[in-house]
């Protein structure tokens, strides 16, 4: 195909160096793509649910990560295959949008691909399958809306939020103290949330960790924790009612950006320069002192002399504080970041009730706590744990829980977890399929089957008989229409923790509506994209 | 059986060969590299492996498989495997992944196992770097820190040992051994088809019980504070190189920590900074001593007083070479020699002024972190002031701390700078080296331990041991709960855990039982390392513990079961708690893994 002939019968080349490229076309291409997508999904399948297993990832530099967060696994896996990269993107976009359900979305896409393969073998055109999936996904999303519940929460009534966060955390390694972490996450989100605008800026929540101690020591600090200590070892370790000057200029003589030279050619000039230099330091410290600052936080370093002067004038200081942290401190204390000493005024100082240095363990590890800030809208979740990997995994888990809490504040609709929502959708899609006259009917039915994959994986990971359990739950959903719910009973899910009931309302397993909807939509989109590819041209391996 | 495999057209990229592992390995031994991967194939009754071989490697000539074989090319197999990972990356799944992590973790645990207990042996570590420096140690954290480990699960264990070292300072070996034992037990359970999550649930339940039991059985030390601290120090030191002189060193460590006691209680943290350890080769370990005061490993400048009484000390961090101009872009440009001389004179003048300012503080000792050049040194000598240059940063900080002075960098306001004071500064000799000793310092908490020993290796190990002891003691001072040692806490916990296992329904009880077995492995190892009959001793210990309020533990010295309270073997509660916590957490973490993905190693750029 790469070689064509013009009207005179002369050959010309369409694709250069054809023999060096591998090329897959038609059904083969689709099948290869599907199998690549599925093998990614297969990796994540065992990580789904409260009894899901973790993956151990060893990076190119030999660092070890242990996680069961879908997005992290895929990100660290360093995949080579193009289609596999699409799946990685899929999980990442779920992470950006929703923050949770990153594993579920990949598993769902994998099972959609699996079903599509069967249809392809029966000779249905990929575009028809894609269209059928599109229709089905719309049905599923609408149905989710129908079975969703709204629940109320307020500043004082956080129980329902905590329950939802606990569902998220239960699949992570931290499930030992999920209650405590869920409460921390919810409180943190509520502290920074703008309930009227229904918006949460997660940037205001800093998640920091220090190795040592135990997971139960994790705490929420209404303030900022900075991994720094006072610049001079003899400065006070604790400051009450601090007025904080937040500076981005170094305690050093200025370095103008333009190129310049100061020539010294006489003794007088030498002397003058020396005095000048001395004056600089004095002025700087004096300016800070004059506006009433009792603590200086600086992005840059200090000269030894400046350091001593600060200490001498009883003005504690912290140096080398990173830009992001500086901003957070500014937000929390209500101060302004000041780029020049001349612009320092009393109004620009931040206020904090208590600043203290705390040391950990037997090594010289110290951290600076800035608490009781003027504006408590910046908080820190401070994680402790047995080892570095534990801390990293906890950070990821907390991030997921924070995202869930944020989503609930944005939109307080929930669906029930444990695969119940997927089963309900599957039933609804299955029922709707028969109404479509075309070939799409088959695709829609396949979509319904694909939705079953998530509860199936949940059951499998929990050591239950997957098919048996799923069919039991499915029949339960259809069988008991209550008077309140005219339709089916969409609360039945997989009893992963062996509690004894399949009713997810009793087990308090919730997920957010938008998270679930997003999962269905994103998975469908990616599958459609993969199905539409019919030619894969890749350069030869080196 | 011979096979003439017709070369299929088109050539598939991979073929599968199904065989048992050993034969497959023989067959493909010359190709056995990353290009051939073995996948376990579970549906066959025997354990068969599927060898995935790059087809071009076989060459499609006459292949003599010589055994029961099945060979199929990809297209016939019906399952096209796409490689989704990069070429050198590898992926291990399910049982194999779990096996890899179990084996790795157990190998690490077995490595340090022999160093456990008072009769534990040491390891020699030889670095691969230049000089091939040798370290002899039996400190778990030090051993593991210096290993190059490829196995990801083993890295988890190394990590917990490091954290244990940072957090409590001791028990670095125990934590790894316990985690290894937990995994060894867990492996058996996994092999008998119990789901890892169920095992984890059991382990966590047992762990919570253990913490509870420990907090019931500890005793507070209040009255016989010092004797109890001595016991703890001795227990810690008994497994180290210092065990011969443990009495001596225990006393040394307790004295040092007790000096800190009051201030560190106030701070709520453990501040070991004011205990300085100086190592001087020569003499024997017994010659090590605790000095109440501060010793600085420096010499006194020539022509300066060797002994100062009632010293006023200025601790400084300032440049005492020619002070450079700090204004950016300044440079000296002159047009004649005379002017150079002028500026040099000005510089000298400047230095003289600086020295004068320093002298204006009314001091008779000046300690600087940076160099002091000959010129200012001479000026100081003329003024009869002792000037010490180039004290390192830690030294400066400690000196400022102990003498109560501040670290100064500017000298314009002599009246407001806090000076440090001490009763006596003198030059002392340890071995052949001269050191400066500051005695009668203001803050009573500071002290210096001078370690003497036959070689650097001995001294290094002695320092590590002493560090462990100091850490444990300072933790105990903060949290005064104490347990008996010699495997006593393990037996108490094992007993309680066993009872729990008996009353727990369901598969979890197997895991709980396993936890108790792992706990017993610690006294077993201690006995084994001492060359004792561990089975006999542990059995007797168990029987002993079935009585009420037993204090029985293993007495390694006499090789029998003894009463720990009489023998005075104690351990800090906090250490045991941290050991349990880290080990359980690590075991849980490794158990939860069902797949290991190793990325392709980062290629080094070829250097020209």
C-alpha cells in the first residue's frame, strides 16, 4: 500500500522507509489496541475495593513506591505502548477532575474494551459500537442522577461527609484509622471551604509528613507547618502574638540586575564603602524593627552579620522558606509578601497567635508551627507514620479524601458504593437496550455487561464467588421494590467486608455522584477513541 | 522428542513454550535474559511455566526440545500480548510478586538476625568506594544503611530500621527481625490459601492487643530512678562491643543523660546535642571518661595564655581574614603601587579596628568559627587573649550553648552582647593530642564523653553503641515506662495473643496465632545466637509464663531461664512499642502487594 503507481506506471513512495516501520491495520489494529488497553486494566483490577491489593513500583532510580492509587500506579509504571498511555491519561484526568475513582475508571474502560472485542468478532463495525456506547453512557448517567440522594450537612453536622470520606479511605493502607483521617480531611476542607460559593481551594490545605511516630499521631493544624528552623540557634523557640514580616528580599547588600562595577581606587573610597556596607545591614534590621515585626520570614538567606544583628535586636528570623510555603503563610496570617525593605509597613505584617519550633526524634529534626493565625483559612494536615512509603501513601490517600469532601461541598448528591450504582446502571441500560432498533442495541447491551465488571472485581478481590454474588445482588435489586422507591432497590451492593448485609445504606458506603458520572463518561470517551483507530504506524525499534 | 518446526510465515514476534521451570531454564539458558520471561501457568495440574521467547532468538532451525513440550506461536495461541511496558522493565504478578517480596524481606531479616542479643555477632562492612573503608558493627541500622539492595521489599525493611534509629535510637535489629518473622509466618498462611487481607486483619488485631498488654504490664520508674536507668543502659550496651565494660559505660551514659534531665524535660524533647563525644585512638575502652565541661578539639595559638581562670568568652562567627567587601561588583582598581600599599594599610587598619572592637567586650577568650589569620591572631596574643580559630559549626553552637553566650557576628555594641563564662580554660592532653577544656561552665547540662580505644573501628562502634544507649536513656527519661528484657515482653505478648487466637472465630485466628509465633522467634533467636538450646529454653520460658506474674526471661549468661527483675535486665517501653509498630506496618505493607513493576533503569549518559 505504501507503494503507488502514477499514470505512467512509475512507482512512488507514500510512506518513507516503509520496511522499517511496523504497521497494523484494520481489525488487527483494533484487536492489538484493545488487548493493550485491557492489559493495563488487568493490572489495576486487583487494586479495586476495600480488599484490593497494593502494587510495588520500583522507579528507574530504584526508589520504591507502594500504592493502590490507580493514577499513581499508572504514572509510575513508565509505559511504552501508545494505547496504554491513553489509559494512563484517562486515569490522570479522573484524578484532576475528581481526585478519586482513578482505579475504577480504568477497570471500567478495560471491560468496555473487552466487550467491544467480542462485538468486533461478530462483525459489527467499530463506529457502531462506539455510538452504542455513547448512547448507553448517556442512559447510565441519567440513571445515576435518578438514583442519587442529596444529603444535608453543615458546620456542625459533618457525619455524612465523614462517612463518604471513610468509603474512600477504606481501600487504602490507612484503613486502620480511617475514621480519624476522614474526620481530619473533612475538617480541613470545611476550614477552607467557601460554603456560599460552594467552592473549595485545595491549595490552601497543605499536606505534609514526617517519618516517625505512628499513623494515629497524624493531626490537623489550623495554621502552617514549615520544615525550617530559626536562622540562629539562640533565637527564641516560641513567640506569642507574632507580627510576621514576610520578605522576598535577602538580608544582603542589594545586587542590581544591571551590570555594574564599583571601582575602589583610593583609601577614602574603601572606607566609605565599608561604612556603607555596614549601614545596609543596620538599616534592614531597623526597618523590620520599626514597623513592629516580631518575626521575619524570608525567602532567601542571610549574611552572617545580618543574622547576628537580627538575633542581637531580638528579632527571630526564618530563612530559605520556599515560595509556595511563603504564599500559604501570607494567606494564613493575612500578611502581604514584601519584596523590598522600603515597602515594609505595619499593615503588611501577618499576625499569628503562636509560632513555635518543635523537634522530633533523636536527630536534629525541627519544624516550625505557625498557629492561631489571623485568617484560619489555611490549614495543614501533618502526617506521621512508620516509614517513608507509608507517609507517601497516606498523603495520596488524604488527597483522595480531601477531593471527595470537596466534591460533596460542590454538589451534595451521593450514590451508594460497593458496586451498587454500577449494578443499578447495568440493569437500567439493559432494560433500555431493547428499545433501540439498530445494531447499537448489541453495543448497549454490551455496555450493560461491561458495567458489571466493577462489582465483579470487587467481589473477586474480597474473596467472594464473583458470578454467584453478582447475580444474587442483581436479583435483590430488582426483587424488592419498596413503596417509597417505586422502582428497583438501587442500594444493594457487594458486601466486601463481610458485614452480613448487602444494603449499602446500612453499611454507610457512599460515593459522590459526580465522581461516578465522570467515571462513566471518561471511560466511554477513551474507549470510543481507541475503537476508532484502525491503523497503527510505529517507527521500527532501534 | 525431536521437532522440526516449520518456520511460520509471517514470523510471529514471540512464541510460547510450555514446560516446567527447570527444563525451560536449561533449554533457554543461553538466551535466558530479559528476552525470555517465564510466566507461571496455573491451569495445568503440574506447575508449568510459559516461556515467552522472542522468536528470532530461536532461529527456527532444528530444535531438539528433548522433553514433553508444547510450542505454539502467538497467532495460534489466540492471545496477542502487547508489551505495554518499556523493554527493560519487568513485571511480576500475584504469587511470584509475593514470593519475591517475601524472599527479599526474609533475606534481609536473616542477614541481621545473627547480631541480635547479647551474644550477637558483628558484621564487617567493606565499602565499594575508594579506600575500601571497613566498618565493624552490630548495629542493625548501620548494617542495613550500607547495603545496596535491589529488592523493593527489602528496601521497606531497611527503611523501617532507619526510622527506628531516628526515632528511638535502639531496637534497629529487632524491628527487622520481627518484620521478617511476621512475613515468614504470613508466607505459610498464604501458601495454605488464606487471603492476605485476612492475614492483615488478624495481624492488626494481634498488634492492638500487644500494645494493650504492654501498657498493662509496664512499670514506672520513679523511686530507684538511677538504678533503673543503669539497668536499661546495661541491657542496651550488653549487645554491643562495649559489653565487657558495660558497667563503666552504663554509668557514663546515665550520668550524661541525667545532667540533661531537667532542661530536656522542660522542652519536652530529647536534646542530645549538649553531649559531645570525642574519639581519640589509644588507650583501652576502659579509659574512656565523662568530663563535666566542654572539650574542644583545637590547639591554642602560639604565644597565647595556656590557662585562663574566670574566662569571659566571646563566641563568634565572623571572617577574621581580610574582610571582603560584600557589596556586589566592588573591585579594587588602582593605578600605582603606592595606592596598593595605602589600601593594604587601610585593610590592616580595618582589621585592627575590628580586633579592638572585639577586645572592647572585655574578653579573655575568643572562639571563631572561621579562620583567624596570623595578623589578628598576633593582635589577640598581644592583648593576652586566647583566640581559637576554625571551630566547626557544631562546636560553636555547643560552646555557645554551654557557656551561655551568644554567637556574635557584629561587634559594635559590646555592652549588649551576651558573653559566655566559664571557670577555667586549660589545655589538656589526651593520648598525644592537645585539647582545650572549658570547665565550670554555666549550663550544668553539658558534658563531653571522651572515648578511648585501640583503633578507629573500635571507636566508631563504641560511639554508635553509646549513641544507642544515650538515645534510649533520654527516651526513658521522657517516658518513664519500663519493661523487663530478655524476651520477657515477647513472651507476655505471645501468651495474650495466643489466648486471643483461641477465642477468635474465623480464618483471622490463624494470623493471630502466627503473630504470636513471630513474637516467640525473638527470644528463640537470642538463645540461638548465644549457642543455647533455644527449643528447650523457650519451652521452659513458656511454662514459666503460664504462672501468674512471672518475670522470667532468658538469662544468656548462665544459659537458663531466670528472673529478669533480679537480674536487672530492663528495656524502655517506648523502644518496644516502636519496634512492634514499625514491624507490623512494614509487614502489612509488603503483604498488601500483589504486583511488582520495575521500571527500566535509567541509562547513564555515555561520558566521552
